[in-house]
């Protein structure tokens, strides 16, 4: 069993969010993850720009940022608190997702699914040096999207 929590920062909760948690749980199941917890934060371009600037030295909006909890030292007694392992936090700018969906001529839902899978893979330690579609992480991302299919978000 896995846990996905959602929060909204600087934006109102959209009406369509009911499918987000089941979709992320399906991705974690596909990746054979169990006992994991992730937090999703949906926000706007202004807020994600601040995080991108503060943590990546890039003063611009981006679609997704992932903050893995397995980096650095663990908090003493962390595993005694919960039976779940907190993988980390994923922050998504819904504004940039919408912009990218128009730019890449895909639906908003398709682009959001792609960003969610991308963020989860980063929490699991996958990385990519470029945006080249041949990058192993990006190949895995697209394989997951095709295997899981178009689930309504």
C-alpha cells in the first residue's frame, strides 16, 4: 500500500483533482513500490519560480520540481514514526503544464500525467542530463505512460 497526499499552494483546488491520487498510486504499483508516501503540491508559475530559483539557481518557472527525501542524512528515528517511507515532494505548476500542453499539442491531462510520472521517477533517483527523448529516464517515462494508459484525472 502506498500513500499520496495533495496540497495546493497559491491556487484554489481545481474541480478535476479526484483522479490524481489513483493515477499516482497506479504509477507506484507499476514500479513495484510498496509502503511509500509522496506529497504533491500544485501551484502557479510565480510560486514554482521561487522554488526553482532558491533550490536550482534558475530564475524561471518550470513544470515540475522533485525533492527527494533520500538525499542527505535521515532525521533520527524517522522510520519509527510511520510504517510508510516518505519518498519526497513533487511541486507542479499547473500554469506551465497548460503552456506545455499547448506547445506540444497534447491535452492538459496527458501533459499532467507525463509530469507526474516524471516527478515520481526523480523521487526514485532517476535522472536525465538532457531533454533528449532517448535519455533512459525519459524512455522509461514514456513506457510507463503507454503501459498505464490514459486514465481520467
